[in-house]
């Protein structure tokens, strides 16, 4: 069945999961129809809360994500008439070639399948890195327009790709665990700086207290003057600053999940009251438009210039007559 | 002391390490002077062999790199009058904010310092991801022109950033180790596909044989029809194909290092004889020029258009009048 973009957009807003999946595939494949559907849906975005979950390998990210989803679906929350609809995007930037088989996926399916209020999507890298973070943002926008209240974006690895992908979210949770190796500690340093919430999972393991204490100390070092009011509304309703809470959890035993959910909700309130949400959204939009602009400029440049000319310049680089920078100079001059 | 690009290029080719370090810093900071020095030096590049070393956290990459360097500096190689000069670039893409403090560095310094035939450079991400892989290639080109025979590019993490960085090298070594966690296995799948040489380090640990066997099986699956002549010259001097060897090592005890060095040299011969070196260099140059072209096009676009206009379009995206894709459409139309 061939559908027009308008019909697809309509089907998505009325809850058609089959069309939703199909449009997400179009977007992942950079199909212009997918982009058109997204543009039609764009006005309906902005309602969902986007939560990024990242952390070093071996910390149990998938389990945390699954438990948060289960908790929100089954434990009634204050002021909510019905449980939130949840979408999970599992991104694997480390598999540019294999197409990305996520090991956690089978477990996830077993835990969460059958609940019509949960939608799961796996994504792997197919092209450039910036591209994956960008496609993830587009996929999240469609899910937002489709009516999902909470969108969790989980990344498998722990490199800068993951940092970029997690930063498309409004709240970023970094998962840690005791007893990881030395070079995982190095990875963590970079991740800590993007954390809105830190979780030490597997807190029943030896060394958990030490890991918790080390993280709390490291975070306090970054915020030397502890303000009077922290993570709570001051008199004018605005919290003065956000110090990422360091929570402990044993996700496999469902311990600490309630506290993580509370911290997510607290952070969301902080984002809204402090105005930081607006500031961050502007930054994200600038980066997004800038990225798309570059893609478009390159596309138009190649459309205007014969491939032969580009190839000729490459030959000169191979012959070491031009450095790559001189090659670009030459391409631009002849433009 | 202020130097002209010409004097700096000259100083680098005559072995001035201070100027070399200074120029590498200029290049990392996207300083046009650094780019000019690189262009002046570009004709002298192409002599060094670039080896990328990557792998999941906890596999002992730094130790392997250090031991390879020590081995080549101290054990005379056939047909060589003097030991090769070696440069090591340690890249940490996971630290976009902290500036990247590599834990392995102190150990590395202790092991290798004092040898004037070894030059060590640490790099951390400061901007976009594609940028880091690109800057790494530029840094390697300067080291190549400076006369280093072997340039090892080691990455700390294991995401796609590392894959991109490692792929700037001619020979890619992927390090593995027994007893890593489940989601490290998922990371490995992506890395295996870029490996020219696989090494199972920490081979004295339990499970090493299993890891070796699993890797060999996985590699054979990817090459179902084993050719008659593998990794060795056929009658016309060209090996028919390259099946990545799976080696075992205990780097801390210096075991297996000789075999890794032999495999690197074997792979280099294969690249040259098969003509694959030329094919791959062309691919690398196209990607490099393409990346620089995009940077330049974006720069020129913004120079031609008032910032006010770009800001206005962002406002429309924030008001959800435009989707990001429609914003770019609008920017291009007014161009």
C-alpha cells in the first residue's frame, strides 16, 4: 500500500504503529518522503520528555531502561490519570558495518513486549557519525509527535558519539558500576560532565560505596560553592542550580528505580522553571540546522560541479602536488 | 620567538622537536599557520607506515603499543641499519569536555621516555567528531614528514569515533582480551570488521583459548572459501587475499610482541604488493577533501549571510513554524 506523506502523518498521530515503524525506516534511510512526514508532524512535537541514558560498557544500561519503563507503566504517578506512553530508542554507534545487533534487545523484548504503551526501536550507524546523532533526533521527533510522553534514548558504547547522541536529550543519565577497569575510568571522566543524573548500578557489588563517594566528591569539586537551595525551588519558584544527584541502584532487583524516576521528574521541573530548557533547545536547534545546512551545501556543490573536476583534484593530492587543504582551495576557486 | 611557516617546516624536517610540538598544537587549534606548515611539508609525506590500534576498554592497548615501540627500538630487524623512529599518537575521543587526561600516559612516559627515537603526542577531542579524526590525520602527516618511520595511532574508547580515527591508518590492529562483559562483546562486533590484525591480549587469563577460538571462527565465517595461498605472496608476488591473523599476547610479560611486529610488516608488504594501499589511500583522500570542503562551504555561507537571518530561521524552528529541514530550505532559497 502506497501512502501519501499527509496520510502517513495522520496515521502516526492516530496511533498506527505499522506506519510509524515504516516512516522511521524512511528517516533512517534519508528518504525525502520520511523528511516530509517529519515536517508535517513537526508542529505536534515538543510535548515529550527526552531522556538520554549512557555509560561505560558493563554498567547495565539496558536493565535500567527496562525497569524505568516497567515502573512507569505499572506504578501510578501523582497527578496522572493514565500511565505514560513510552518509547525506547536503542542506538549502537559502534556497529557501522554489522548493522548493529544489540545483545540487550532480546532481553528487552522479553521484559517489555506485549505492552501496547511501549514502543521499542533499535538503530545502528549506517553512515557518518554526526548523521547518527541527527537521525536519532529526527526519530525522537516523530515519536514525540506520535504522542509518546517519555522517550528514552539509550546508547550502547561510551565514546563521543554516545555523548553527542545523549545530548539530543533534555535529561541525561550516566550509569556507572563498581569494579570497572582502569580505562573505563578514563571514559567516565568525559561522561560525568554531561550527566544531569548519575546512577551507580550493581550497588550490591563490592566497592559500591567507594564508587558512590568518589562520584559525589568529583561532582562537588565541580561545584565548589554549594548554594543554599539546591535542586529545589527557591522563593520565586526557580531552583538556583542543579547539582547532579548520585543515586544507587540494583536494577536487576528493581532497587533504586523509584528514585531514578523521581530524579528525572525533578530535573524536568528544574529545566522548565529555570528557563534552561529554552536555552538548551536553542543550542540543539542551532546545531541541528547547522548540520543539515552543511549536508545541503555539499550536495549542491557537487550537483554544480562535474565529478571529473573533483577527481582531478584528488589525483593531485595522491601525487602530492596539493595538500588536502590546497585541494579544497582549488575546488573553491573554480567554483 | 616568532617563526615563518617556511622556517618551521624546515626545522621540523631537520628534527627540531620543540618546533614539531608547537606546529602540532597549531594544527590541533585549527590555526591557519599550522595548516600552511602542513601544506609545505606535504610533499615529504608518504614514507611512514601508519598503524591504528583500537579495542574495547580493558584490553591493554597502551601496553601493547609501548611494547611494540620498545621491541622495534631494541631488537634489530632484518635489513635495517638503524632502529626505526617511532611516533605514538594517543587519541581520547571520549573527553570532549575535560580535555582528556589519559591514564595510560604516565605509565607510557615511564616506559619510553628518554629515547630520542620515540615521540609521544596525546590528543583529546575539542570540537566535532569528524574534526578529531581529521586532525589526527593532519598530525600524522606532519610526523610522517618529520621522518618518523612508524606512526602508531592509539584510541582509548571503542565507539565509532575510534573506528573513524583508526581508519586513517594503513594497518588496523584490534586488541581483545578474555573475560570482558557482555556489552563489550557487542562493541567488538563492530571493531572486528575493521581489523587487519587481531590480538587477544592477557592470554594468560582464564578463557583465553575460548576467546581465540571464537575470534578465529568468526573471521573464517566472514571468509568462507579459504584460498590456497593466504597472507603470502603467490607466484606473481601478490597474496590473493588477507585473512586477519588472530594472535595471542601477554603484553605485560612481553609475550607475543615479536609476532605482532611480524604481522604488521607482513600486512604492509601485502598492502604494497596487492595495490590495496593505493586503493585505500584514494578513499582516505576523498573522505578528507570532502570533509574539508564541507567545513569551507559552511564557513563561506556564513560569511556571505548576515547572522541575523540565520537567527531568524532558528526562531521559526523554536516556534515550530519551520521544521529544521524546512529551515535549511529557507536559508538556501534566500542565498
